[in-house]
């Protein structure tokens, strides 16, 4: 059987800011339905990797692929079409506080709409049904019409997950999605993300600081230190001392 093509591939990706090399020759991939955790201390290069994937910054060298499309040389509408395939989840939730949970989820449909309809918020009945189904899948259907700023942190993060599901992304980039949540809620949110990956066949790359959560939820762990990949293993093959060295070793 032909192996499944990765949803995301980075090939020898490097990026410098002035004389400071943020990442060097990064090679990684994430397969459909796979939950991959990116570990590393602050300043290791995780954020730059995420920015290169989403094309918020352009790599100095190397290639960024979504499925069979190299995206790091795209511009204009071609780039916009590829970006809508990438769902973003942040630690700050990034919801519009005055809007309801459903209205926030529907914002995930903007990239699929004509500009004038998006500006007027003219969502189709099919979009609204998709939004409600997405909220239902993360256990938030009963909060659909509640203002986002009245929800707890964990509830807001689940709304953010529903938003990227409504976006119908191929890839989810979750940048420290549980950094501001308590341990119990963190596990609930990560469990929800892992379920989304499995059920929707989405590829998920999630950056974390907590090695215990990485071991509990990841299919595979990629560690970055000083801008280079130092570990790339399935969880079953990871030794405890390898994770300890992620935060102590010098490269």
C-alpha cells in the first residue's frame, strides 16, 4: 500500500532575524489524523516554525508543503486559498468577546465566502448548520447563543476548536493552547483536540511546554532546542531522559 502523504512537510527550513538564526534546517512532517506535539524551551524556535508554516514570515531557505502544494513562494489569492486550509488556535483564545459562541465559530467560514457577504456577515443556512454541528462536537451546543466573554477559559478554547472545525482545515496549528488553563481543563482541551484529529483526519501540530501532557496526548513528539530539531519520535519510543534533556542540553 502506498504510504499516506503528509498533510504538512517542512524540508530544510531556516529563518534568521538579522544575524540571529532562529531555526536551522528544520525537517518535520505531520500526517493526516496525527497529533504531533512540538516541545522546547522559550526561544527554541517553536514560534518561528509556526510562523513559517502559516506564512506570517517567509523562510530564508527550504520548503513548506501542504499536501502536494509548496506554499512558501505563493502570493496573493493563491496564498489566501492555501491559508484557509490552516486553522490556528492560540493560548489567548482570540474570540470576539461581544459575539456569541456560534458567531465566533462562523468566523471560520469567512475564507470560504465572497468578500461582500463576509463583510455583512451573511452566513448561509448550511454554514450555520456546520457551525452548530462543530459546537456540538466539542460539547458546546448549549452555549451557542451565549456571549463569548461569559464563558470560562476552557469553554472559550473549545469554541476556538469548533471554529477551526467549521473552517474545514486540513491542518491545525495550536500554539500553547493550554498555557492559561488549569491542569484539569488543559487535559479536557487536549483530549478534545486529539479526538478532532482522529475523527476528522486533521493533522495537528501543537506546541507545549509540559512534557507530561506531551507524553499523555501526543502520537509523536518533536523537540526543538536552539533552532534545531533534537528529537523526533513516536511517544512509545521516547525515553524519559530524552525529554529532560530538551530543557537542559546545549546545542
